[in-house]
């Protein structure tokens, strides 16, 4: 049974229908039952999981949630399912949304191996698993899963294709701000050189470099960030896990040296996991990083307080991805307060961080309907980037464009369409020269902002400036 994907109903309505079908399937089934859920969105998967958990709890039934953090863990998850078969429904989720499952073949192979093994042991699964079994994967893996487990697929199985909720433009802007900061961090640690990366990985593995021996885990963190820039996400995550393991081993003996290192490594792991789409791992790492930096920040130093603010910014992003908007807002507000204090004490060192944090705060305020406060945060971020751009021509223009677009769209939300058009127009004049020259996120945001510009022009009763309309052309406005 498959949920048709061509319905004209809105995305939210189709999501509700999919959720209702899953709940009914679970409520009506006696003994073992099976379902497959295909979605590109971890937040949608989490919402479905919580919906099913509540329905099962109302019947006195339980749910176990298994979200493997690595392909190896996914391959071995069947043993966990079978070992807890009498405990209720097992929810097995490994969604790598946003980048496409097939762009990371390691996960595709892991799903294939899991399904081949499950198909071979289907009778054992039916006998041992008393509750339901739900597999949650990226839609690109649907055919792989079906081909690997044809017999299991047909055992009272419900297959649901959950429609993706298009990301709001403000959320895309928030993501772009995050990617710009990641790009800056990659440049700070030396950029991406494929040959150098391979050589340094080999030296780390064999311990042949005195430099690596001296710096230990910190070198792994810097190397992981550069691996992230090379899109080697699994290698980056592995280096960070090794760094974290080293810091944990030494933190009791030398806390003054290794606590901050552990906090930084966890922050980096949160970043890498987020880019990989492993949002649960990212949230766990970010939460622990906040706890560590909160303890360190009691000494009142600039380094420890900025560490706490960075950790809170990262935590805010992960909570937002998982749909926990109010909690994300609280984290964002605390981060802004810390950055503001640091700017007052050491302006040049933290002003960029404050501007990014304010941009995020505006978007988080808008997400919970507090538009007046959202506008205050957004306009302050724009003012900071504008001043920074005047002091350092060219250096901060993309940052200004991102914050301008965010502010302009909020103006449109409150009916100030002429002002919104003015801001979006300025943002596009900055962004358009970056089209095709920089990373693909810029191209994506240009398209979103261009469509917002066309809408703002219509709402304001104006035409787009001729030079801008010509530059955008049919590519973005058709």
C-alpha cells in the first residue's frame, strides 16, 4: 500500500494524512506489523515518531526509537530490534535529508545490507517482534530497500511517501548564514588541499609527525573542519570522535587543558553532523558543548564566554531543525545577550558573531510570531554589517546581503511592501555578482530572494528596477 504522491492537497494536509494512516495501521494491527516511511526531512520524521508514540501510549503500548549515528550502526540495528522484540514498536530511522541519500553511498550500502539481512530473517522477525517495526529512510532509497527485501516488503507492510515541506525562505537564509560561517572557519584552518589532507591523515594514522604528537586532539579538530570543506563528512566525523575520545580520557587529569578542547571538538562534531543530516547526533553534541562551556564561562573570561555563545548558537540551530521553536528561541536570546556583552567589552573581536546571532534571533522570533521583536533584531544586524562593510569594503558584503534579505522579508510580513522591495533590491545587487562564482547555496538563495523581490514589487505596486529585472532574467522570475 503506497500513499500517492500526486495529490493536489497542501503539503501539510498530505503530511497529516500520512500520519493518520500510520497511526491507524498501528492501532488496527494485532501482533507484528511493518511500515516504511520515506521522507527527506528529519524534522518530519521526528514529528511522525512522536505522533505514533502518543497513539501507542494511549493503548498502553510502547515504542523504542533507534537512530543509528553511523552506517555501521545501521547495518547492525537488526540485532537491537530482535533483542527488544517484546518491548513494543521499534522505530528505525536514518534519514540523510537535504543532500540526497545517493550522494553518500556509504549509507545506501548500509541500508541495502540491513534489508538483505532482514529479508533473510523475516520469519524470525515475525516470530520475535511482537509490536510493530518502522523503517524510516530517504525517498531515494525506496527502490534499493524494496529490491533488497522483496519478501519483507509484502508482509502486511504500509509504505508512506511523506511530502517534503518546502523550507521557508527565512530558514534558507538562516542555513546560508551558517554555511558562510562554516566556510570562513574552513579558510581559517588552512582551506582544502586534497594532497595535503591525505598526507596529514596518513601522518595521524602512523603517528609519524612530532607536530601531531604535540597538538594531539586539537589537530584532529582542525583537520576535520578541512575534511568538511572537502565534503568528506564521514572522515571528518571520525576524526572528531577520536579527538573527543582523547579529550575525555584526559579531562579528569588535566581539566584546564582538555575541557575547552572537548567543548570545541563537540561543537565541531555538531556542525559536521548537522551538515551530514545526522540531527540527533548534532543535538546531543551541541547540548553537551553548552553544558561544558557554561561551566567554563563561570571564570568570566572572554574565551570561555564566547565559547558558550558559540555553543548556544549551534544548539539553537539544531533545536530549530527539530521543530523545537521555543527552546531554539531561548538559546538564541541567551547567545545574543552574551555576544552583546562581549562586544561592549571587546568590540572588534565579537561584532561579527553578534550580527550573525541577531540575524538568527530575528528569524527565530518570526518563527514564533513575534514580528515586532524580529524586526528589531534584524535591523540591528543590518546596521552592524553595514558599518563593518564601510570599515572593511568588500569583506562583509555577502553577510550584509543575507541580513538585508531577512529584514526585508520581515517587512513584507507586516505590510511594509515598498520598504521590503527596497531592502530585497539592495540584497540582490550584492548577491548577483556572486552567482556562479561561489558555492551553490548562494545560487539557491538568489532564486529565493528573486521570487520574494517579484512578490514585493507586485504588493508595492511597483516594477523591479530595470537593471535588476534584466540581470535576473527568466532564470529566477519565470
